[in-house]
C-alpha cells in the first residue's frame, strides 16, 4: 500500500484547477484543490475541492481519505484531542469505555519479573493509553458506544477547534474546509477521476455501517533502561505509593487522559529510590500483597 501522503497527492492530482468534473449529474469547473492545513495538528479533510457549475452553484467536496488497510482512527489520544473528537462529553464517553472492561485492568499484573507476551522482563506499569481503531485489538478493547450523530462528529470533525475547521488551502483560509463531508476508501493509487467520484460516500451515510472500537495499550517503565515512552496521556493510570514500607498501587479510572506518563513515571522512580531498590529483584521484598506480579511464586 502506498504511503498515505502519496495517496492524498494522487487524489489531488485528479482535480487540477481549471479542469472540470461531473458529480451527481452536474458539471463543475475546479476553482481550488489542495490539502487543508491548520496552523498546527491535523483536520479531518485530506483533500479539499471547490467547483462551480455553469449556473453559478458552488460545490465543496471535503474528502477524508482512508486507506483500507489502516487500523488506527486515532492514536496517542490526548484530552484536548478527545474533546475535539467527542465534544464536551469526551471524559464521560471514555470513562464508560473504561468501566465496561474494568475487571481486565484489575486482573492485570503491574510488575513483571520475567517477559510475558509483548511485555518485557523487569517492567512496571504506569498506565494505559487510549486509541480508536476500526477493529478490536487486545484484551483491553471494546466497542465505542456512540450515537450516529456522535459517529458523524468523529469522522467529520464537527468538534474541531476553529483553527482546524477553518484551515488554509493553498494559503487561503477557507471556512469549514477542515470539516469533512465525504469519505473515500482507497485500495491503491491507480484511481481515475471518475472512480474517485463514484466511490465518494457522504459521511452521514458512511457512519451508519461503521463500528468504532477503542483499545487501551500499556505504558511501561522499563527498569533496566530507566525509561518509558514519554508523556503519553493515560486513560487509566497507576497511582503508586508506599504504605507501611510496602509498595502498593491503586488504579485510577475517574480522570481519563488528565495524567501522563512522565508524571507517573517520575513519581514511581522517586518511590523506588525511597525504598532503596537497586536491583529489580529487590522489589520482591517490598511488594504489597495487593500488587499482582508475574510470574506468581
């Protein structure tokens, strides 16, 4: 499958300014075509096309391009991005997702003395990131329960910031250019203008057949390397603490994406220093009975 940027460019090249295209029984002359660009981040429209018909009607095709082999709808989710996607109810929506699989977090090990699956030896959990996908992924995933209106908002970008909604196209600020109104699923780059237009789906129709999934992926402190994967926002985080000389932990579900990896990691490192943990196996003498670990002795 081609690189995504190449895929976007292949669509843009089908609509040079000054050429014409037929859409829904009408001919339009291309006035503008390009990629909407906010001052930072990304909007939902990948290719913006503005056409005018002989009778003066102006038509905007704001296309969200999807490669059919792409699994992620949104990764590295932050609270700000969640609010752009879900609106003011973002925290409640994510919290409901987490509580629907709460037992899977509670049953998980927080400390790994040996490797298990994709989790390396001598690691400790800091929490779990939050991602949106088009399929289930791992045991801590599930269906994101949204109304059709909410799904439309996700795919179209209704809740984006004003800067992202009103992006620049070839240097011009175009109102709502970043809010997509069509989806184009692409298998490869060998597409003609005709096949592109025939495969456009209005987002409000497209979402009726779509299921959006969420997945929570672990962020781990790797003791030997003394590192973790940076300030990733955490949907659930591990609140490590010392109680009567023992290392204990609570899982925090009620403030999704409000805390991040650096915050939790630095606190954990401070606690390990306080407990004088020099070697990972030293943890065996200070772990609270409440903390699950692998392998169980």
